[in-house]
C-alpha cells in the first residue's frame, strides 16, 4: 500500500520549485555514515493481503464474544450498545487533534465538558479533568497531587488496591523519593487504623481488588484526622448503586473507565479518570475544559487552567501529561448517556445479582468464597490448583475463567471471578460443567 | 428571560444534560428484568449503598444520536480538513487500520495467554519491527503516549545509573530550550534537575553551550532530531561521542520520526533510548486528544531495566514475562494501548520498509515545498535552510500569528501549530505530512496569501476573524478566571 499522492510530474514540479535536484538532496544534512540503513522488515502488502494477514492473527485469539467470560480485576466484558460505537468512531472525533483551536473543535470540547460533568455526577465530587491514561496512572497522579497539596511525602495504600496500580504507584513515587506504606487487610478488608501525621494521602479501593466493599467512611475519617487526603479508587459502574466518594468525603476519586463503555482491548486503551474537591482544582494534572462565551455572547468551550500544564510550566508543571485518552472518555460519556441513571443502575444491579448466582454455583462445586463482608460483582474463591492451570483448562472448554490472585495475599491458590449483565444462567451452567471435569 | 437572552440560548448547541427529561429511556441493557425488585440492601449492605442522586442525562436513543452527530459536525479533522499542525504529524489514518483493529477489541488482559496468541504474536513482531526502524535492541510497547514514553525512558536511565552506583552523582537532564514542554516536565517528574541549552542562529543546538554543560553530573541529554524547529541536528555524531565519553545517556524524543523513517536510525546516531509517538508517525489516529501510544526502544545495556511485563517467545508460542529483577517496574496497568498497537502494526505491514522510506521522503519534500511557497508569498522562515518534515515561519512585522490562525478557520483549513517552539516569537510551525497532495498545498499557500493581502488592506478584518465558525473567538481569560468546568456548576450560575 501507499498513501502518498504525488505523480512523478508532481515530484518534478515540487523539486523545481524548491530548487533541488532530487529528493535525496533534501537529506544532505544527515551524516553520510548513517544514511539509508537497511531495515529488515517484510515488503508491504496490498490492502487485501493486509486484511488476510490480520484475520489470520485474529483467528489465533479466543474473543470475549466467543466464550462466556468471568474475568474481572480492573476490566470486564460488558454490553456495548450499537449506538455507542457508531457515535464514538465518527471520523471527525477520531481524526482530530487535541482541541487547540476552540472555534473549530466545539464538538470535542463540549463532549469533554459533558464527560467532566458525568464524572462529577458519578463521583459526587466537584471537578474532573478530561481524562488520564488509565486507572493505574490515575492513582499515581492522585498520590502526587496529594503530596503537592500537603507538602508531605509518605503515602499509605491499602493492599486492597489493584496490585498493578500499586506497582505503578511504586514506580512513580520511588523516583521522587516518596515513601509508600501498605495498609494491611484482615480477611479481604482493609484494617482501619490511626494515621501518622506525616502522611500525604490514604488510598483505598472500593470495591477492592478482592471484591470487598470497604468501610470507606471510617477509613476516610482516619485519614482526615491526620490531615491526609483520602483517595478513593472506584469502579465507575459500581457508583450507580454503591456509595459515591462524596458520601464519605473523599478528596480525590480515581479509577479506570473501561467498565463504563470501553471494550477491554486486551488491556488498553481505556482511560483513567480523576475527580477532586473544588479546593484541589488547580493541582489537577492534564487537560481541563471550561465553558465561556464568544465575542457575540454565544456559549462555547475552551481548554482552560492551562497554567498547570507542561507546555506553559515545563519543569514546574503539575504533570508531564500531554495527550490524554479523550476518545475513550468520549466513548464512555456516550455510553453513560445511552443508559442514563436508570440503565446504569440496571447494569450494576444485574451484575450484582448474577454474581450471587455465580458464587452459589462455585460454592456448590466445592470452591469456598474467600472474600469477606459484602461485595459488588467480583469475589475470590479458594482453588485446589494454581489459578493459571484452572484458567487454562477452562479456556480449553470454551470458558474465560478467572483472574489469578497474587500470592502476596496469602491465600495460596485462589481465583477472582466476576459477573456482568452479560452473564447468563446458561453461561454459569457451562462453567459449572467445565469445572466439574477439571477439579 | 428577555428576548435577546432567549435568542442566544436557542442558538447555543444544547448540552446533553439540557436534552434530558426525567424518566426518558435510551438503551435497555441485557437482562434488565432481573434488576426488578432486587433488594440492594440485602445484596450490598445498607451502609454501602449510594443515597445521593445520580444526575446523568436521560435521553432517547435518537436524542443521543442527534446530539453526538451534531457535536461531530462541530469539529475539524484530518478526514475533513487539511490539518498542517506542526509537531503533531496529522497524516491520513488509513481505514484499513480501523477495520483490522475492530477484530481485536474483545480480548481481556487476564484471559489465558494460550487464547491470546495472535495478540501476543502481533506485539512481539511489532516490537521487533520498531527495533529495526529505530536501530534499537529492545522495545517496550507499554507507554500510553509520548510523554509517558519519555517518563519510562528516563526512569530506565535512572535505574541504569543506580545499578552502577552513580545515581547520587547524576542529577541533571539537559534539554534544548526549544524542546517540547513534556521533556523538562518528564525529567522533573523522574526526579532530575533540568538544565536548558540555547540554540544557535542556524536553528540547531548551540554546540559550545552544550559542550560546556556536559560533566559527570549529567545523566541524560534529551534531543529531538530533526528538532522542534524541523531542522536536523547536523552535529549529532559529535554530540553523541561527547556524551558517550562522559557516560551520559542520549534520549531521543521521537515525535519527529516521520522525517527520517528508512532514512536514518536514532540508534545509528548514537542514541541510547527513544520513544516513538505511534499516533504521529505510524498513523494511529489522535482521537481528539488521545489515546496515543509511546513505545520505547533501548540499546542492549538498558534492556534489563525495561518495564514489566515483556513479551517473550519460546518455540512457537508467546508469553508474558514478569520476572525481571532489574526492571523499573510497572508504568501502567496491563500491556499498553493494544488497540493502537494493532493500528500501527497494520500500517507497517501495509507499507513495508520501502513504503516507510517513501513516506518520510515525501513528508520532507512536502514541507520544503511549502516553506518555499511561504517565502514566495511574503512570509519569512525562521531559518533559511532546507528543513525536514516541518518548518517555522513568521508573519510580516506587526502582524500576529494568532490572527492568521483564526483567519484560516473560515477557509476550512486547520491552522498550523502556533507559538511553539517558544524560541521563535510569533512562530507558525507548518507540517503538511506526506499524504497531502500538491493541489491541497497550493490551495493552502493561496489562502495564506489571500489572508495576507486582505489583512494589509484591512487590519481590522484580520484581528476579528473568524466570522463563519460555529462560535467565534472565545473569552479564554474569563474561562480561567471563573472556571465553569461542569454542567452542575454552569446550571447553578
Ligand atoms: C516534540 C514532542 N515531544 C513530545 C510530545 C508529547 O507527546 P504526547 O502528547 O503523545 O504525550 C509531543 C506531542 O505533543 C511533541 O510534539
């Protein structure tokens, strides 16, 4: 394939206009020793050839559409309404850059303003930016924000926070000399304890990685008693039915938006969201859209509060983030609008209902629940063999099984199971039959 | 409300929230009937329940479609408009990429790797291809964007010095003053001090100033080549030799790689680390701000520090490898912006080595053509020399770049990048890319000339442009002074 339009005559005309003899002559500034290296990649294919090649690769995967999925742990397979993809992947959204020229970017800017409003609605907090990369980096940005705000450099993180988020947090904090301390669990619930006065933030996930709904009110109160900020890592779908971060006075809410409208995409792209109380607004990282008026008094939207950002503040910026995950945030906003509060509540409720059916089935085949207290739609069971083995055996029987629970939790072999509104009783029956063969 | 205000409200494109009506339904989710009569208190515990309202919009599916179709029509984009936004490489994003990517969306990061062999094979081969293209020994595909790639790369340099017991001493990262803002911001985020080096009158880094700044406290030099002025750093081999002699790592900001694919490799120039913006050079669409994708390539001495996991091959199967004791750790969840990696992979398969070489050649050809056209119609170019894939121009004295950008909007052309890099006042950075035709570029030059002539005859016309866009110049000062960042706030106002 090629996407360059010039005819030989065009090239000749252009070269004459520039006043050089050849295209190669335009590269004379390159040191001769390194010019035109041999690059060992296969010759290009025509479009049909490319499609056949890609089809071949796709055929080596077992899609979530092709087998029931009980996978969670930060991403899940939910239903994508047809209108959501049709509207998101309109080429004027897909092929635009960051809205630097607001007069010709009102579609994107207004959509991001609406997205920010929806994140504020879900979390109950005042202010949202227009997206970050993912849930993990959102947690890291939230911790850095809390450190800036409090002038403290130790962060307390519950072991119930997604292990990959904690690993990411470690990476971001270590290099600036900040300290990370774990809040331990009892069963699968975070132990609430007095917080030391040098703590910048306490980070708790609700529901946590092991499924448990945490006592967020008590944990937040402990943090606030010590002058620390309370950061809630939340599943945005759960917020249709589970208490909102504002209801336990969280200062910052973050999370991954995949579960509300993005495909799982083998882990990305989805998007990270961050919402804060108004007092923290000027500490936020990333792009923010605000409403204003044009010279004729018409309502319009612009990128705003840019004095926080790298292109203005350089080394003193709140973050280095430039490109964000706008298209995924847009997809999520369209999804949330398609469902509305009632639809979202139904999705959340059905997910929770099906998770109970799944749990009792798993218990019936002898797998004991390890998750303590109440859970939303994901929970952990004890397994008689390594979770990887069970997952593999299940996949051979056409079921996407469970997420292996890391050994750090001290459960030995254990798997995290999830249900969604797509989980049917017959999916669960298929899982049960497969498990009876495997266990 | 008085009549004037009412008329204005009608002219405003409604917010989705303003289309909302309590009780109206759009999409009904699967198994919705199962939600009826459920006692959530029993299920989730009374203390865990949400008691506050959930003020999301309530609209019908047609309302939804009208709304987002309407918004889509209030946008410029590459598919609809010439978009010579310098440094952003707004080339055509092939449709075949989108079709192919659609076959890979329904995969879960934690599904059994044996059921994701096609995905892992694709990632393995893409990393190999990018290594070939950049001249690097190993590549991680995880970073979500250019800035995230910078962070990943600089952290690897950090770990490398830590492993050699030199971290205490290596405090400084050097960037040119023309560098993109993410470079100094990244260095600071990774715990380094930033020193900025000026450029010279030829638009290159001031070699003497750079040399003077080099000493054993320097950890890394971050360069873009061609640099942010679109000019190739001709003394790059000398710079890399100097750096090497002092053990300093050379970082390549790959935002401008579209100039050199197949023509030269950063690895051969002596760079130790590179990030690529696949959303620039490798046709991943920009999505109105993202998601991007910023893979990082490194030379062998930095390979042990790659973020986890990496994709490994054993015999004919592919797996994720987590056990990497010297790794910088994780920089994000899961394995990268996979959906975008599929698009970039599709593009590389489509073009092959020869096509990629041709693409960069034509990108540079087009940018030089427009530079000469700009000079002919009365703009100055910042450095009077052959440029690479982009160039910087300035308007005649007394005229403002911003005004030209606004005037272009009425002609259906997206403006070039304005006021970047900061080192040239009134800078207009123009990057046509290789996918634009002679006719498109000629029209652009004609339009620029017309704007110039009209502005000379009537300066006020220029200062008040645009006239025909859905909104006209917006009050950005008011937006920042009294931030209205949500519908909730706006509707209370
Ligand atoms: C020269 C340069 N460096 C770095 C970046 C940052 O890339 P990203 O927006 O993908 O984080 C950009 C893009 O804006 C750029 O033009």
